C-alpha cells in the first residue's frame, strides 16, 4: 500500500516511531536538556505533552518513561500534572505517575499523592499515598443560589448510642 494511502492511525504511529528515537538520541547526547514527548491520544488529534529531564521509549512495549521534573499538560481535558516519574502506556491508554505527584484540573480540583494512575479513556484517577500517609484531594464545590445557603437546612446527625 503506498504511504500516501495509509490510514491516519498508522501515519501517527509511524510519525511517533520516527520522532521518539530522535528524542532518545538527544537524551544520550544532551542529558541536561529538558525532553518533550507529545502523544496523540485519540482520532480527534488531541495532544498530551510530557516534559522531563530524561525520557526513554520502548518501541516493543510502546511505553514512554519520563524521569526528573516531569510535567504533563493535557489541554483537551484541562489537566496539568507534576511528578518525579511518569510512564505513558500507549497501548493501555494510561499514565502512571510516581513520586510527589500533584495533579491540577481547571476549576481548582487537585490531587496530591505518592502514586497516581490516570486512565485516559475513562477520565479517571486512582491515587495511592505514601506509607502511613493519606491522599489529599481538593474539590471545588459550587454552591447553590442564595449566597451559599440552601433553602432547606442540613439534616442533624443522630446521637451516638453507648455500648452496653
């Protein structure tokens, strides 16, 4: 099949296969420069950009590993993230962040954890804390009309019953 008749998905894979080895080569030659990988996340051509000090690409498993000052930007989902390391599993369409992970979504929602898995197709985060710690999430809750006061008061909590 002539190259000009390849489906878009194959053209993207071919482009990624050609671009990533150059990124890896530049990692070996210029390790102090910040490396950038931009992955196409769907047929809608929405880029997900990962920047870090060093990046490696395994062509067989199609996994990108980014280490050191990792920054992810995913404008289509309005997500920014930072961590020590990130792995983008293109076949599974997921990103595993580890090491002081901070994820911020537009609107102010955020997650802080030691490890976070982002399932791209589901738009879902799974966060795990450091040992003996907790995950911290901040959600911006939109208040109803009336200056944050609802017309109906919150229900009262029943008193605790003592044990016999």
